[in-house]
C-alpha cells in the first residue's frame, strides 16, 4: 500500500506536469477576438485540476489503507524497496533539473519542491519495507500509506487554496494590496484612488485596474507610462490599466468600496 500510495502520487505528478506543460503552451498563444487576454488562465486551471486530482487519489489510498489496517496482507519487502529506490532516483533527478530555475519562477519552484518531497516520501517507503522485511509487521505498510497520504494532503492544500483563490480573482499571494494602493495615492497630484482591482491573469502574470483622481488636468502619457513601469518594477504587476479622473466634484459610480 505504501508503494501504491507513492506510485499514485507520482502518477498524479506526471499528469500534473503534463497539464502544466500544456497550459504553458496555451498561455503563449496570442490573444484573439474571443479570448482577449489570451489563454494565460489555463495555467490556473491546470494548477486547480492538479490539486483536485491529488486529493481524489489520496482519498482512495486512505480508504484502502484503513481496510488493510483492519485486515493486513503480506508485503513483498524486497520488491517494494527496489521500486521505491527507482522512485527516489527519478524524483531526485527531476528535482535537480528544476533546481536552477526555482529561484526566479514560482511555477518552477513549486515543481521543484513537489519533486523533492516525492523523493523524501519514497525514502519513507524504503524504510518501511526494510522494517517489514526484518519484523514481518505488515500493518506498518498501510500505516506508512496513511502517513504519506497526510503528507500529500498537507502539501496539496496550499496549491489548492492558492489556485482556487486565483480562479476567483483574489489578490495573488505575496502581493501587498495596501502597499500598491499607498504607492498610487502618493503619486504627484493624486487625491484619491478607487475601483482598485488586482488579480492573476495566469500563475505568473498579474493585472491591475484602478481610477486615479487628479483634479485640474490630465497628467499626460508620460505619467501613465512611468506609473506602469514602477508597478512592474516594485510589485511585478505587468498589465496595469489606469483611468484618470480630473473632475474631483463629479462622483464616480464605482468609487464606493462595495461597488464592483
């Protein structure tokens, strides 16, 4: 069961990596008349489906493991060790491939951590197989499976929570919305910022829209260009759309915080 749990996890990893690769390919497609933002959000859907797939697989493993605890079955310790050692080699090598890009890309960092965790889980399977071979305690197999399942759920929960948040246009994790608002409010001539929205266009791209009240006259294209460059530099917001309002007396319909 420990080997099946580890193998099922690795299978979902392969499917997840394949989905992530396909989503990356789709995200590179140019915008169209129908998909005006392109298909970048397919990377969010891939992350969400990967999280759901992992939880479903883990639920099936937990159910089988509980049944094996009640009615233990013989375990081929040698076979389990050999297969798990192969898993350690493959996952370790894959993690090493991702290591160089893990510092700069959140997706690659997530994949690196996932593969490294898989290698560590396989180590646990090897240890369990060794103990079973020497003690004959077959209940250790489903017990280790339950532990592995808990580790998988713990590692998957963050991915699932973040991908659900992105799907619902939440402010991306790690983004300080208050700091962004503070920066915009401190710009020369700005007296008010409202209708401010920050959301993920993909797992690597962030968008922003907002209204800046600047009484008197429009600050010009140079102001907008400079502001967008600073949003990219300071907050990694690469797609910013700002609306300038020069009539401070005219109330904007979208000014109240509870209006969308």
